[in-house]
C-alpha cells in the first residue's frame, strides 16, 4: 500500500460498494467533516500542531485501521501513517494483499500531541470526530494499532500483548488488534508482528501477496 491521495468515490455512506465506480469529487458530508476537524479547537492540541491529520485511503474501505496519534511526519504532511511506523504498516497491509483503495487509515487523535505523548483528555474531546468518521465510512472491519487505539475502541480489552493477533468485536464490528508498528524494536516483537500480520491475512481470507521478509 502506498500513500496516495484519499480515494474519492462519491457514493453516499451505506450505498452498495462498487469497486469499478469512477472517482468523483469528495462527498460533501465527508468534506464537511474534514473542515470541522480542521477548525476544531475543542482541546489544546490545536495550538501546537502544524495541521490536523484527518484520513488517508479509499472512501468505501473494506477495512479501517485506527492508530493512536499523528507523529512528526504526519503533522508535517497532514496524512496519517506516513513516517517509519506507517511504512511498516503499509508493508504489512501489502503483504496480506490489501490495496490502497480497500483500506482507510485514521487516528484516535487528529492532532499531534507535543512530544508524541498520547493525551487521554484530548482523546475524549476528539472522540466525536472518530465516531463520525467511522459512522460515515461504515467499514465492515476494523484494525487497531497500539494499546491506546485498542482501548479507545474496546475499553474492556485485555492488555495488548495478550490480545494482539486475535479477532474481537468492538463497536458492533469485527476488530483485529495489532501491536503498534513503532513498538517493533526487538527480534521477539518483529516475530510477533509477522505472526500477527499472518493471522490478519487469515482473518481477512487473503492468501497474502508478499513474503514475510518484507515485514
Ligand atoms: N502512529 C500512529 O498511531 N499514527 C500515525 O498516524 C503515525 C504513527
């Protein structure tokens, strides 16, 4: 998966998914939500960020990946998962055979927290944006990356290392938790990441397009 512009299929939320549909302008309701996030002053993070980080991916996604918060690169470019963690995540999604238009990427926090320290109070303020994005996108499946994203969607979930790689249900949707790609800093966690990505492919019913070494 590459970091191309968000897909722009113009059908209304809930409409039949037509992968062959010609791209049109971004739907009005989605643009309005994007503009609302851009103008948001609900929490102090809007003062320190360069720009809000709204979404990357297709607008009729088969799968939405929920991350924690934008980092420095995301803040600079205004798009989620475009730094080192994003490259690892993109490689994983490509390995299981997902292409760009099938996936949407967003974060619990729309603005980068100073020092990349996740801010639970900001997450509560930001929640309305997340809920409205998910309601509009209406993805058949969710993936969370990292403990904070999992806790936001499924507060009752066990610790991340106990439940990553095992399907669950949250917000009435099938959910697959992954550890955060930025946390993969040891051989043991690299092996765990690769195993969990294999399990993601099986959960999706994909054979997988890429070798494990690409992870
Ligand atoms: N980590 C996240 O959780 N989200 C991003 O967008 C980038 C890094």
